[in-house]
């Protein structure tokens, strides 16, 4: 069923982070990265599609030369989010061997995707490999992974907007918000393939 923009906004229970709050934090992250990676010409790597808005803003907040590339992954398997297999749907185009790599992630939740991706990136022998996540949900972590740069720590609920989706909706919203309970029930995802 097609929804108008107003109906989309009507699905949001409340805004957790405004556009301005996100921008201010992204500018701080960009400044820290520019300082730490000065002279290193790092490669920023993001996972499609959730990271597209964060990557676009972060890149513009970085003042040193960088390269940017994206990978795509799909998580298959049992509907429980603790299990499943991760598979690449789009590989890197840039050769990262010997390069300083900063992996950029929208949300680290269980850490399953991150663990898989970091292993795959390490196998290509970058000079260094660090992680920048906009949101960190440390309570739901299954693997002890720590990001080096975190936008907002301790997120404890499911959010949409600023690239993040529920059932491929809401990615275009300029803020990060929480969906109304009835929307989640209405759109309840069928078990099976889930794309990041
Ligand atoms: P993990 O493999 O469990 O760490 O899952 C991380 C991925 O799940 C993120 O890259 C997002 O695509 C998705 N995700 C986790 N939490 C949220 C959320 O609150 N809203 C939307 N997507 C989420
Ligand atoms: Mg998703």
C-alpha cells in the first residue's frame, strides 16, 4: 500500500535524534578522523544500504584526502537475529591491501555482521583497520567487538530514519525516530532473507 509523506511521518512515535543533533555529532567525528588519519589517505568503507546517509555527511565533515567504497551484505537464515549466515552481495572495488581502512557502520547491534565483515577485510591485509559506528547497541552484543569511533553510544531501541529502515521504509527521513507499536505489528517482517 502506497503511503504519503504525511502518513510516513505519522508512523513515527517520537524523534530520538534530530537532524541538527546528528549533524553536530557527525562533524565532531569527521574532525577526529581528519586529525587521527592526517597524512594516511585512508579508505572509508560502508555497508549498503543503511550507511548511505551517514557516509555522505561524514565524508563531507572530513578535511583530509580519503577514498570511499561500499560493500553489500545479506543476512540469511532463521528469523532469530542471533543466527544466520552473512554473504557479500557487492564486493569492494578498491584494493585495500596496505591501506589504512576505516570501516563505517550505521548500527552495531549483535555484532554478527561486523564480525563477518572485519574478518573478510582483514584477509586483504590492510595496513590498519578501525571501525566508526553512528550508533552502538552494546546491550545486545553477542561478540565482544568495540568500535573506535562511536556517534551515539548505548542505543537501546529499534530506530528508523537517517538511512535506517524497517522493511525498507523510512530510510529517507532526516532524523532518527522510533516507530509506533502498531506500525511494527502492521509491517511485521516475514522470516527469511534480511538485507542490511
Ligand atoms: P548486527 O549484525 O546484529 O550487529 O546488525 C547490525 C545491522 O542491523 C545494522 O547494520 C542495521 O542494518 C540493522 N539494525 C540494527 N539495529 C537497527 C535499528 O535499530 N534500526 C534499523 N536497523 C537496525
Ligand atoms: Mg535493515
